[in-house]
C-alpha cells in the first residue's frame, strides 16, 4: 500500500506502483509516444496529460495520487506555472531559514 499523505502519494510510491505492474517510467513514456524523461517531470509538476497516463496505468484516480493538484472530479486545481512559483517560494523560504539557524547567537559580550 503506497504511503499517502495530505500531499498525495510520494514519488517513490508512484514509481514502485508502475514497477509492480511490470513497467518503468521510461518504458511507459516510450509506449505512449513520449520522450524517455517526459514522465519524470510529471512527478514534480501538475501536467495533466502525463498524470492521466500514470493514474490510468496504476488504476487510481488523479485525486487519489495528487490531491494537492486535482479535485475529486479530476478538475485541475493548480497549473504548472503556479506549482513552480509555489515550489520556488518554499525553497527560498527554506534557504532563508537555514541561513538564520546556522548563525551563532549574539550575546552582550559578542558572539556566543
């Protein structure tokens, strides 16, 4: 059973589900007329055509696998551009937080 979080299936669980059915992302892409690396981008961004292919192959709904990107009826909730912007914002915020946490605390006498 794939690990399910509020953000949906983990990428490794999606790949494992494809492997359990005897295929790889590359072979699935090639069999459906895509370049070898095309479906990999679908694991990171909401690209509906790729997600439909993966979801149908696995036998799950779009919403079950990617609830952060699709409504229960399959309507796309977020575009690729919006997802990219959100991911960049989170990376910047994480980088800022890690820079601040590494700094030595200041005391009245100077750096601790």
